[in-house]
C-alpha cells in the first residue's frame, strides 16, 4: 500500500508526520473491516445444510457490528486530517490478502474457513495495536475495542468447531479450503471420489402377452330383512273374563265325561 499524503493538520498533541503514520495504519484496518463485512454477507447467502438457519442468523449481527467498526475507523482517519477511501477499487488495490475462496457449501465448512479469516484479521489488529500504542493512545483504544468484538465473534464460530475435549477440528489448517474440509468431513468425502452410477439391467424382449381379463365381481347379496319381533300376547289376569271361557265351575272337565258337556242336575234344569 502506498503511504498516505501528509495531512495539513492533525489532532492536538500529535505532529503531522505522526498523524500520517496513524492514518496509514488505520487505512489498512479499514480495508480489512470492509472486506470482512462483505465476506460475512457472502457466507450468510451461501450456507446450506442442517445448520443453515443457526449460522444464517448468527452472521447478521456480526456483519452489522463489523460495519460499525469500519465506520469508526474511517471517522478516526478523518479526525486525524486524512481522507478515508472506502471504494472497492482502493480495497482490492491496497489489501494484502486474497478473496474468500469458499462458495456454496455446508454451514460447518463455511465456519471452518471463517475461523481462519477471523484469525488473520485479529492478528493484524493486534499488531496495529502495538504500533498505535507508541504514537496515539486514542487510536490504540479504538483498535482494542474492535478486538474485543472480533474475538467474541470468533468464539461464536469456534463453538461449532470445538469437540467436548476442547480440540478444534480446523487445527493445523493453513488455507480456507483446508479448514473447510477439516471442519466438514462430508465436504472432503464428496470432493475426493465422485459417486458411481449404477447401470440398470437390460430389459429382455419377448412375445407380447395378452393382458389378463379381470373377472367381474358379483354384487353382494342383499341382506335379508330383519325378522319381526315375536308378538307376545298380553298377560292374562286371573280375574278377567272372556266370552269364550265360562266361569261356571260345572264346565270343568271331570274324569269319565267329555270336556265341554254340561252336567245334569236331577232336581232341576240343566245348568249352563
């Protein structure tokens, strides 16, 4: 990156040459923060897999916070008498790192690569803190405040990559692709060996068979009407009389006489 021009003025207590050195320091931090905000949005749009919604929603607050950090760095450059340049062309021309290299991928694979991104920007921020502490404690305090948020965000990312024993799945990875493959074994397995296509067995050709005729089913027989309940005669009361049954005691059958024949009374008429 080419050094910034010496400002005509700077904050009280600093010389213009010291102000220029702080401006150069903050300009590179501004590019790094702008690039990180774009990278976070890129990951936010390209995560897939079972952890999609967790990572998708986790990255939005981080993006907003990083944009605020970039805004604070740019305003500090202006306060020191410099000219902050936030255009994409200036970023690409003056940065010392390459573009984020992972596209559409599993959420855990993206987090493995993002862990490496956070490591790089945190290391550069810490180096800038040491240099700023020799010249400007205000800029040093600003960068320390940035570090507090950046290190917390990396903790959020590493919580998805850490085992119960405290080991990181991305340990030893030195590139974003290697970190992504180490974090997501499925990505490494899918990229190493392509899936084999199983050939379907050839169909044998022969004489065409006539389709079988389906037998028509007989309609079910109609159910017989339910039987009428037995009509029971009303109970007969012993004191009730009927025209077909005389109540005279002489009509009772006796042995030696046909039933229903009246008895003759020797002293009078026949009793009915």
